[in-house]
C-alpha cells in the first residue's frame, strides 16, 4: 500500500506539535493517567498548601510529613492534565518545590 497511509499513522509534524489522531478506536479504550508528585512546602504553611492541592480536581494527599513534605497522587483522563497540575502546584504560594516522581497510564 505505497502512497496510502493508515488512519492510525501520524504525520511527523503533527507529532511534534502534539496533535494526535482521534478515531473511534481511541474512544473504545479510554485510559487514565496517574502520577505522584513530591511537594516541599514551608512547614508552617503545610496545611494551607495541602488544602489548596486537595481543592484541585483529581488530586489526593497520600502522605504528609510535618517538616513540609507532601506526597500527592493525581488522576486525570485528559492528556496534559498531569503536567498542568504539576505546574499549578509548583506555582502555589509557600511551595518550594514540586517534583514528578511517577507517571503511568492505566487502561480502563
């Protein structure tokens, strides 16, 4: 089949610019992205940071340390939501660092 492209194939330029082909087969196998993030916050403002993170959709505080550390678990169905959440958390007041520790995809 020279010259004819399969519908699931992707153009190199589309790939570079983050444009993914969406077909009926993509909707049948929905997936969920899961990530864990280690957050270091100012210890005296840990409760404020934890409340702000828990207010975000799909987030949960898995563990906390009174010295200012939080382990945050994020679940998202949309591509790019994990990165956006990580950026939002790292820009929060009183957050010193936010680092992605794990990222995986779970097929639903």
